[in-house]
């Protein structure tokens, strides 16, 4: 069971909360994909807490390699304090990777809890760990249904063609 975070390594992305939640989730391996001003602090935390066997700090990953990482994950966690609509959310959904994210920005417009992904009540380490464990203990067919729903939503609403259609309607209305 591999759980991941992908994004900028900065305070507003909640990556430090994710890191603290790791200690509360047994029997999993974790990956942190991305780079940013917290990279050295995260590396130090991993080293000081002897989490090197459990946590891989991947650094920045080229965009064309990102699906390879996402396809390995059982769950992607996005514990942000603030967001718009993160691309990584849509990319994970398109790969069929279940997403657990905070209810910020446009995330609740895309993720319907338990249908197209999962929403956190808050981004505390305890809430992240508790919710992630509930998801990991779901029957495989339930998790597959959520993944299928998420992929279908991205294919319907977030393709190039769907964007052109939306923008055409907006432009015609001007």
C-alpha cells in the first residue's frame, strides 16, 4: 500500500500535516513528490524521526513521468490549506488513483465524498490518518467504483473538447 502526496513543498499545501500523519498510519509506504522551500525541513524531519524506510522523498518529477507514479499509489492525499483547482487532482483522477483532499477552492466542486473521491473534514494529521485508514480498509470494489466515477468525470468535463465547448458558449454569450 503506497500513499502519496504530490505538489509544491510549501506551508499552504499542508505537506507538513501529511508528514506528521504518516506516523499514525501503519503498514504503508509513503511518497512525497515535488519540490519547494520545505524540502530540507522535510528531509530533516524524515531523518530525525527515522522514517527513511517508510517515506521516499522523490523530488520534482517530470510531467510525462507523473502518471507512472500516480498509477502506483493506492491513495493520493492533498491536505492543502488553500487551492484553486489543483491539476494533480485531475491527473490522479484520470489515472484512476483515489484522492483524499481538503474542502478548499474548487476541490468540493469536483470531489463528491465517497463518489468521485474523498474529502477531509480538516487537514490535521489525526484527521488525515483516520480518514486515510478508513479508505484503505474499504472493500476493493467500493474503491474501484470511486476510481471509475472519478475517471469518468474527468473524461466528461475536463478534456480539451469539453473546455473548448465551455469557452465557445462563454464567447458566444458576449
